[in-house]
C-alpha cells in the first residue's frame, strides 16, 4: 500500500529551511510517499518586522470558488478542491470548518495574511519527489512554522460516468503524480488512451462527471469518485503498493 503523510512538527522551523534530515528518515522508512504539510503563521511577527500590513491584500488569496476569504478566525485552510488526498488527510485530524484554496500559494498566503489560522498542503511524493509549488513557497514566502504530521494511504481508482466501460475509455484525466504512480497499470490496461494532467485528482473527477466532458475517465481517490457520482471501473491501480 502506498502511503502519504502530513508533516505537522511540534518544532517551528522558519520558511526557507527544511526540517533536519534525521527527523525525515523514520517517516521515509515507514511510508512510501510523503504528501501533506501543515502550517501555522509566524505571519504577524514577520509582516510587522518588515513594516508590512498583515491584512489581506486586494490581490491576495482566493477560495477555490473564486471568492476572497474574509478573516475567518480559528479556521483551517487547505489546497483544494474537496476530495483530494490533502482534504482526506485534513479530515483524519479534524471535522472543523475548512476553506479550500485553488493553489498552494493561495493556501499559504491565507495563513500569512490571517484569513485562516493554519493550512494543509502537499509537500512530497516518494514516487515523483517534492512538490515544487510548496517547496518554492516555503523558500520564497514570508516565514511559516511547520506543526506536525499524519500518515494516510494513497490509493487510486479509475472512475467513469455511468454506462462507460473499459473499452470506451480513450481520454483519461488526472494529476501528474497520480499518472506517474499508475503509469504501468494505465499502459497495460489502457494502452491506447491519452492521459492528460489536471490540477488535482478531485478536479479531474469533477470534470469527468460533467455529461459533456471530452474526458472518459479520471484517476482519483475513491472519496472523489464517490463525491462526484462516478462509477468505479478499477481500484488500487497504483503500481508500487507496499507488500
């Protein structure tokens, strides 16, 4: 079984530095994939030290639905949309209200600007490596403190609209990391299908659920397939499950 995990450290490294190697090694040994990271702000201190206004800018973070978040108090944010592994990981630790953001940058900026108190975003996948959007934002953005970790399984399925069979699948939509983790299965079972990258696996499921979509199938998490009313043609199609 593939695993991904949220890093929620009790220490507070500043942005621009990575956690010590010795703290990473045990998690790598125990899990095949590292995917999620949680933050809390060094926002007010960092912003005020630079003479900046910590209030959200007009061009600041947007929710996944396009609206600008107000100050939400003790509310969590995450890299959305709903139905992603990031969302799934968040839900393993809390059922509290959470706000989805359409990009890693906007989720982290929401923390920096006080729109949310913490955010959950992906950081690394053991098959494809680090998530560059997160690593870049940690290095370039204002300081954030990393708060801890959680381990969740990463399992993918092939989901289609009702009435679509395996022989009908010509266009597959999924996130790049999911495509990489299911590459051999897709090549063996759908050798003639074209695989297109989407912003997230949940976004792929939402697109495939549209009756007029040009895509026939999505590779996504079971939670996303069910959320959008799709039919499961195959499950656990990842190439490297732990034995």
